């Protein structure tokens, strides 16, 4: 995806980071105004129990469209779709969804295929294998292909202009735009979630294979696995629009502009049925694209961080990766020990991640546990934000109406004292102006733009804007009244 990403490890870091901080931020904005443990289940999940849970999740969350698949061994236990897309068509297990950073595991697979054929050397410098790749940092010569896939290259949103990269028109152009950027750490010494790792890797696939990324993925990954509704470009597989939620209402919107076609970091479009075949293969069953050793290498974390190659590795040995664009969410999970696999995708993105909630519920089911109640998190959360917005308008209007009384009480006071009295009303203004930077900090350094805040974080953005406008109106009214009172005196 673009600037936005997962729980493990990537929009949970951002989306969930924003959601977790949202109430604290909104509370701070208005300073100028005033489950029980789950029970164990004795039986393995059936298609009926999975469908019942997903139906409940869909109806409770209110997300426009949802699709999911559960696999075990070489079989699909259940694959289905719920809701309708922006064209009014019923969502099915074959409906294409954008899966954002779930794409990273696919890109890693493409590289591993070429590595096993001798066309790519995992432990050799990327600069020796990818013409046109250079940076304004001598350490670029030390970055290996393995570093890219493990996200230990030294790439970071803090030292790379990811906004400029989003304007790239191709993978070749994307790599060329890195020429004036630097690394944040020595290659192989630190882990940082950064999309450039996998877009450089995708360009390497093109160069090493001699064919466009989309063609390689179709011929060597999608087609062998029978993934007939998958592609890396929307001209090939056309997904309907995704949605953003605003105070409970879902709004169909074009995805935020940026590099999506062929993006190795987040460009893949696929369906629940296709993800079922992918999960089966990733668990070592069905059609295999690489050797068992190659698959194991992709699933093995480094000493630097619990991350393999496009997969986050959990303490219990399961592997997971979520993906978040500004209008779509997705998550994939496999358990090599039990043979279960799960994928959940939604065509709506907001401050709460229904795809991740669905994964948590389904993973509880396959572990023999009772899934948590889906609840009404999004609705209640946005109801609170809506209430805060109304409160800001009301309290701001009241403060403006009383501005003359305020000015009369402080007429003749020292300027520093008047300034102190205005600080509470200026706080929401300062908060809003620093909003993207604060969200970037909360999300672990991921770059968040003003444009990005108008998508998945739309309710919070609107709430903060209203608070800032109310605060600014109060300050202006008080200063105007203070000047008027002073002139009259």
C-alpha cells in the first residue's frame, strides 16, 4: 500500500495505531471546552459455523463488502463473500479485492522462484543485479536481496521521500527516484517496515526474468496455483471501488492516488477463492512453486526481527501479514503445524479494521475457541467522534457569543496574561496543524500525508478540523472584541 499499512506488522501499526490514539487525540482537541474470556469449543469449525460467524461479523460491522476463506491441509473448508460491491453486485468468493501489503508475500515468492533458478542471488548486493538502482548513501552497496525481503535493508520512511515515490509511473521509475535518498541504518542491522523494499524487489523480478512483473506473476504464481481472479493491475482484474466510513455512513471512493499497478509492496488484486489456493500452497500442500527449503526460508524470521520474507512470524509459530490501503483492508494467516489458513478481505477501510477482527475471530474458531463478539466498535467509535464534533460546534458558538464579556474582563491586562488565556482555544488548532506528523509518530514512523488523513481516518480528521475551526473562531472573536473594548475605553 501507500503510506498506510498493518497489525502485524504493518496497519495495525498505522491504522490500529491511529485508532488506538484517536480518542486521546480528540479529547486533547477539546481542552478549550469541557469481554469476558472466551470459552473453549470441543469441536473443529464446520463450514456452517464459519459462515455463521462471518455473517454475524458482516451484519454487525456494517462493512459494505467482505470475503473470507478458511483452508486446512489441501482443502478449502469455507470460502464466501458477503454484502455488495460499489456496482451493486453481490460479493462472492470470486469477487476481486485489493489486498495491499498482503502482496509482499507474493513478491517474495516471485523472487524466491528466480533465486532457486539461479537468476537472482539472495545474498549478493542488489546494485550488482539491478541496473539503475543507486542511492545517495555509500551503504547502498551492502544491501542484499535477502535484506529487501526481510525488510532489514536500512530503508525507512524517515529517510526516504515516499511521497515522491508514490508519483512513480513504473517500477523502473520508482527505483530511479531512490537516487537522492539515504538509509536509516546499516543494512542487516535493523528492521523497518518500508514499502520500497518490495517495490525494488519487484523491479528485480522484471530485470532477472526479462518480463514485466504482471506477466511473471501470472505465468509463474497465479496460473500454476489456479488463481484465475488475481492480477497486479486493475486493467486485468477490475475491482469495484472501496469505501470509507464517515460517522457511520459508508462512502464509495477511488483509492488514494499512488503507485498501485504492479507495486510489489501492495498492488495485488485477488479473491477469497484464489487466496484459498495460495494459503494451501504456503502451508506446504497442493501445488508448490519452490522447494520445501525455499518455503521454509521465506517463513523464517531473522535475528533482527520476527519477520520472514513478506510474513510476520508470531511467537506460536504461525505467520501473518495484514494489508491496508485507504479504502481496502486484508489479512492472511497460516499455521504450518495445524495446516489451517485464513484470509479476510473488506472493501471498506476505517478507524477500525474489520478484516483484522474477522481474522481474530476465525483464528479462535480453528483453535477450538469461541470467537469474540464482533461488537459495534466502528459505530460506537464514530458516534463518539460525531458527538465530540457537535460539542465543539456548540461550545465554540457559545464562547464566541460570550467573547465581549471575556474581553471586558481582560481589558487592560498584560499581553502575556491575555496570551495565556488564549492558549486553551489555540490547542486544537495546533493539534490539527500537526496531525499528520503526530499520526506518523504514533504509527512508528510511517509517513502519513494530509491527503491520506482524508481516507481511512476521515471521521477523526473531520472531528479534529471542526475542533480547530471552533478554536480559531473563539480566538478571533475574543481578539476582535478585546480590540473593540480597548478602543472604546
